[in-house]
C-alpha cells in the first residue's frame, strides 16, 4: 500500500474520500433516495453527491435501483461489500469521538504559536 504503484491506493482514496464514509453511515439505515441522502449527509452539493454515488456504484459499494412511477424514483442501497465498510467506519467514528477534543486542543496550541 505504501508503494505509489499499489492498486490499493486507488481503493483507499475512494473509500476514505470526504463523502463516502458519510454516505455509508446513512445507507447503513437502509435504502435511501437522493434527496434524503443529501439532507442527511449535509453540506454536500448535488453534483458532488452524484459523483460520490457513481464512484461507489462503480466500486460495487452501492446499487442504484430505478423504480417506476411519476416522477421516477431512484433508491440507493449498500451492497454486501458496502455493508462490510460499516465496521471500519464505525471504529473510526468511535476513535474520532474519543479524541476530537484532544486534537482540537493541539490545533489551537499549534496555531497560537504561529507555526
């Protein structure tokens, strides 16, 4: 993974990009429509969410199902592979909650020194 030529770098970049973990957390609750995903993730533009979902679909992490009706309905759902990301993301979330205050304090201290 440390080698620039290692294919796992591409996978790592997709799995830990800015939005993929948040989409996984939302879809862990079950299938969701685009608008609901966007609302629950918060702060993501429609364009970026579309790009994220397409990338996740391409990587086999989500399925996109278009349902009949007027207007047409599209649901996104985690695949088995996508669900397998829940445990590592939950572990990272637990670590972040446990250490956020400490990290923010270090940042304030570092910034106060003017480095």
